C-alpha cells in the first residue's frame, strides 16, 4: 500500500471534518468526483479509513474524570491474556487499552463521571479478572492537548 500526496490530503481533510461532501473533497484535491471516490473506497478497503465518527465533548456529557490505570500481572499465559483483554475491552469506561513494555504490563485510559464512578470501575475491574498483582492509577487534572488526527506530514 502506498499513500501519495493526494491520499494524504484526503486523509487530512477527513480527519479534521468527516462531514465534507465528496464534491468538497474532490475540489480540495483537484480531482473530479469519480477518481476521488475511488481513492476513498481504496483507502477504506485497505483499512486506512476504519470508520467515520462524531467526536463528542466528554465534559458536556458529564464525563470529566480521566484516569490512567497501570496494571501488573503475575500471570503471563496466553489464556490469561485472552481472558483479560476480552474482559477489559468490554468495559465502556475504557477508552484506550495498551500492552506495555517497562514497569507495568498494561495501561488503560478510563473516562468516568467522578471519583465514586472511578471507584466503582476499579472494583469491577479487580473483581472481574484474577491474576492482577498491582494496580496504580493517576488522574488527569487538565487536558492540555487531545487530538484524534494522526501526524501525516512525514509519511
């Protein structure tokens, strides 16, 4: 798969505003609508464009408490990993979930209403999966930068 300048421009435009019409996108990249549509279709088929979504403002919905949860486990078996990954992925409060290198085995970004909501999430987490040896959480006081736009300039 190769991404050229036109593809990058289309992706950049869509990242900043997925509601742009095909006509607007085609005009912005100096194509007619048919070749523009074919490029978008190819990018979707190749999995570069996963889906188009609406980004919501968490605080306007009462979801203003962000926690980063670091987890250590004493069980590194494939079976445990599969169960843990499936279980944690089901929690709607988990916005991001990573397997890590370093001091911790996993990191979660959790978004909830407030501290009591986080406490309920924490209890649900530790009671859902055995084999967790340590959980450390830190809490964001302020979001300084948040973006969903990938850095495409140097591709």
